[in-house]
C-alpha cells in the first residue's frame, strides 16, 4: 500500500480537490501498484510506503483510496473502513471493467471508476470529476466527528437515557426500561441538556440530527432522526 500527499495544486490549474488530501493505493500486484504510483507522481504527488495496520487508527480526515477491483477486495475494504464510523472516497480500478460492474460500484457509493492503465489526462480528469463527491464525504466525516464529540461527553447511563429520548419515550417509560426511578431519569435528562447546551429534548434531537441524520454509534440508534423536522 502506498500513500501520497499533494504538494501543490493540480496540473493544469485544477483546484477541485481539497488541499492536501491523502491518497492510498491498495493493490497486491507490485508492478501495477508501482505503475499507478508513477502516474500519481505525474500529478505532483509524492508516495511513501504505508502499513494499513498502522494507518487504521489514525486515518487522515481527507483520505482517498484507489483499490484494484478483484474478488472481494472492495467489499472487504468498505467493511473495514466503515467499522470506524467514517466513509472515504473510493475509486476502484481494473483492466477493461464491464459496464455492469462500473454501474454497480458507482451505485454503491464509489466516487469514480478508473479503467487501468490510463494516461495522465484521464487520471487527472477522473480526480476532477470525483472531487465534488469526495468533498461531500469529507463534510459528512467532519459532521460525524462533531456529533460523536457531543455524545462522547455523556456517561454510559446518560447515553442510555438519550436513546429513550430519541425513541420518544417518557421519563416513566425510560425509568421502567432501565430499572431506575423517574426522578433519576429527570436528573439524567437535565445533565444531558446541560452538556449538549440545549434547553429540551427537541433541541437535543435537532442538534445531532442537523449534523448527521443517519449517524450510528455504539450506544445510540439514530434511524428515526431522518424524520425530525428542522
């Protein structure tokens, strides 16, 4: 696996890619990987060897992945990355891919698909076309991080009470579910609102829903938030 960091703007004056993203190539074929690295060098990108086990705990906020599309590799990569709760722009590539495969992968959320080998202009064009989708993913990652930071200030019990709030439960219902008194639930609710700096349950839901409606965390389920009115 190789990573690359932009040293400047795109050749030809392109500026659609956000400044200083990281690029990672995932390909078991050493010669093909090196060829891809040389192509990135032609875009002004510098590469260095990277161990995915070392990177996994510290993914850059702006990280693109090129992955050679064969077997279950794309599925494995998607599952691996999503375990951290974040998404990253994925650009699969392969030799003479079928139209059906390209359509399938794009529908699954890839920001582009590259027919490899390709020339300098084709690679630059692919990155330019995928820039808007990549930026949206980066914005969602940032929103996720903000929501996660908000929730992380809560204790485990406060998170459990927050689940009940999101499910529209009353204090009595939450108390029965958790085996505590309604008065204790009210205390937890007050602490939650103070920590989130909101006045009531509606504001708490809207605060997190505004950041990322489909957010899923270990202790919380946000599936119903998509219907919250802003």
